[in-house]
C-alpha cells in the first residue's frame, strides 16, 4: 500500500501524535547537534562552562568595575550576572538554532519527509543540555558564595519554560521567513547582541529611572522572565505581578503564533529552500 503525502492547507495545529512517532529522529538530531558543536575541539563540552563564565566576567567588569553600578539587592554582582547570562544564553541560542534550522538542513528538507518542526525542536533540546551543564556550575557558585535558594525555587521551571516559549516562538517565525527571505539570517546576528544590553542581564531594572521602568517591562517581556529566574534561586526582588502576567501572555501568544505560522508555511519549504 502506497502512502500519499499531501501538503497541509491553512492554519494547521501541531500534530503531536506525528511528532511522537518521529521521537527517535528528534533525539538523533539533538544528539547530532551536540556532537557537531564540539567536534575537533580540545576542550569539548568544557566550553559550555567556559563561555558563560567568561561572558559573565566581561559583563561584571563592564557594569561593576567600569560603570560602577552597585551590587543588586540580595545577591553578589557576579552571581547575579551569571544567573542572568544563563537565561539569556538559553534564549539567544534557542532563537538562533530555530531560526536557521530550515536553511541549515536544506539538503534534508528538500529530499526527505519528516515533521519539519523536529528541526527547531532538536536544536532546543541541544540548547537545554548546555543550559543544564551551565546550571550545575551556577549551583557550585551559589555554594561558594553561601547563597541558598528559598521556597521560590519551585517556580524555576516556569521561568525556564517562559524563556523557551518566547525564544522558540520567535525562532519559528524567523525560520519560516528565512526560507524565502535570507535577509533574516543576516539581520538576527545584528539584533540579538543589541537585545543583550537592552535586557537586564548584568543590571537590575531598579537601577533604571522610575519613569521608564513600566515602559521597559512592557517593551521587553524577557526582563520579567530574567528577574523571575533570579528571584527563584537568588531571592532578588520580583517585578510587579502585572508585568509577570504580561510576560506570560506575550510568551504564550508569540509561541502559538510562531507555531501556527511555521505550520502554515512549511508546505512550501521543500520547493522554495
């Protein structure tokens, strides 16, 4: 019996059953991503630890030593910065991998059928593996600084999920656009570094002028997610609930819209790419 594959039409929901059937391929792609990233490197996966350490050190030097910002309330400055950088790296890496997943695997997309959503999802899994290793280092740093989390630690998965939803939603939109408009893949490396400094990774929102704080939270939903993550493990102040709800709503809407847009356009990927 022959199997006929027909392109989807209109706005089609994600087929979770189909994704489950291809789960082995999903894990294989994720495993491939991890192996390829550290192939032919002397330090291998040690780079997962060195990169955030060096990045946090540079941000600490720029914002604390050079700019002279005061340590945020409730946490040592370096620990505060390192925690924020972990979330930022999770966000930016997920966005980057998802956005380039179609073009980067064009040889597969144009020849073999499988759920296209597997490609950005496999990159997300690989990014989560890196995040888990770096988070282990964060736990060690907390022990060195004698900082113990409180009951708020139970909310930790929420902030991670919100960062992933926001990044993956944006990444799916970018992936769909990149197939037809390669300008997007050249634009993201310019925009993402700018967002690093526009997000409170190495500074506290409380250090922004009060008249601008509300607008800052509204324009950058990642700000509340970063603050929530640090609150859950370091006990630093949490933003007003209204801005947390705003970030939750934005992350949910962006993810749903991104998934819908990806599904809406994926039937053309093999022809256009």
